[in-house]
C-alpha cells in the first residue's frame, strides 16, 4: 500500500506512456488489418483509409469501447490473489503493456499481421503465472477467449461466404448485372448501417449514460440504416456503365458500383475494431489508474474514464498513420485477389463478427477474423484462389505471439518489482 502511495505519480505516468505505446502498436498492426481489405480491393487509397480509420476508430473506441475493456481489466486474473499487495497488479499491467507493445512494434516493422489480443492476453497470463502463481489465472475465462479465437474466424468466414453467394445470385449471375447492382446496392449499404448500429446500441452505452430498450435499439438502428442507405444510393446513382472497361472484364461496372459501398464497410470495420481492440491497450491502463486512484484497492467496480478511451483512440490513429501501410499490403493483396465486391463481403462480415463479439465482451482477434473473412471470400472461387503459403506464415506468426508476449511480460514484471519494491 505504501508503494502505491509513494510511487503513484510515477506509476500513472508509466501507465499512460505504455498505454499510448500499446495503442500505437494496435494502430500500426491491427487497424492495418482492418483496413487492408478496403485498400487491397482498390476501393480506397492508403491516405483515404487513414482518414476513414482516424474518424471511425476513434468513434468506436470512445462510444462503444467500454464493455470489452472490463474483460481485459478484470476477467483474466483472480483479484483475491493480489488483494493484499496491489502493487503486484500495477507491476504486472505495466509489464503486460510494455511487452505487448514491443512485440507489436517488431511484428509491424516486418509486416506480420499478428493479433494484438493474443499479445496482451498472453502478456497478462505470462506475468500472472510468473509473479502470482498458476492459480491466480481464471483459466475458464482464458478457455472462452481461446475458443473465441477459433470460432470467430469461422463465423466471419461463413458470413463472408454467404454474402458473396448472395451477390452472385442477385447480381453477378443475372442477365443485367449492372442494373441489378444498382438495384440491390442500397440494401447492402443498409445492412452495414443497421448491423453496426444495432449491435452498438444493444451493448448499451453506459459510460455515455445512454441505455435503450431492445425495441428502441431496433428502431434507431433501422433509422440509421435507412439514412446510410439513402446516402449510399446517391453515390451509387452517380456510377455510369464503363463500356470500355466492360469489354476486358464483364463485371467492371458492377465492381464500380461496389466501390462506394467499400467506404461504408471500411468505416464500419474501423468503428467495430475501435470498439473491440481499444481494450487491448487501455484495459491494463484502466486497471493501474483504478488501483492508484482508490489508494490500493483491487477488485472494486471501477468506471472507465472517458479520457482513457480518448487516449486509446488517439494512439490507434497515430499508429495507423505512421506504420500501418506495411501490414495493409499483407492482408489486402497477398492472401487472395480482392475486388470491391469481395472486399465488401470480407469487410462487412468481419465488422459484423467483431461487433457481435464486442457485445458479448469477448476480446476476439480482429486479425484472425479479417483473415478468416478474406479466406471465406476466396473459397467462393475455390481453394486455388487462396495463397496457402501466405496463410501458413500468418498462422505461424499467431502461434509465436502468445509465448513472446508471456515471456517478455514475465521479464518486465520482475524488473519493475526489483526497481520499486
């Protein structure tokens, strides 16, 4: 308790710096994954992706980032194991942030699309096992998180495959693909606005003092979906048939219809990602702040200060702008060839899966979901459309992430313990 009082300011400053460093890493790696499909399909440029992500990542983190943060902050470690010595939680969370951030920086520099969720969960488990003992970890919670890592890419891939099949049925495999693309396009835009807003409203925006009933949520989501669809229709109506391009590729004009749709799906994916993955950076930061502000109490209910959500959103945006382009190339161009229709299906499926997971409070891996969705879209054209070597390398980088985060966190935990105790 005396350590918390004596070093409180230093711990707070370290938590803010490490939290910013971690959210920078999330922006450089995970957000690049989220925006990679939009850039890889040629729908938007890297600069446009950064602008879209800057607005909607921040909005997702700020408006809907509270629920998952609780899982990262309080769900993984048994509070009783550190009740008598809260400084251990502070050392551990600082160690986890620094360890995960360093690993993300290394991965981003090499263009590896690793999972920030793997990084931070592995780091928290690593310090807990090394510093507090195996019994201090809620292994049941870890089990559900690990299960979600397997289930979520399968769910995302399935949704992407079904969306792709619906586009083939209603648009591509018809007598007049371009006319049908213009006809059905607004409905696909409506889906984007409706799904993302519905799940966000369902989650309950308690930290903004806004709670709606199920019926009210449906009404507001439908209104938002209709508004988004109307804007989408105006953009789609401006698309004209390109006879020259259609000679070379029969569906070139259809793809042009889906280019405006990709802007909406990119925005939805950025919002969904911000609402889920901001927790990886600010969950441990919030834990440290809560312990210091309470004078050393562990396990009490702690609110999520809005300034922490804002800090997380800021760090993510800076990370994407400075280093995100390397990882964007991997997911956007190397797994399978993406066009606006395929990119739309992959991105909407990923956004849907992420916001659903965010509603349940499970910190899923956006990277895995994005890769699963891109694979689902590729499978619509057969296994031969996928680059299995690239997918194999991605899976290996995921496996390495857990132990890397855990080992680094254990080392930093003992370092901080040695310095401050």
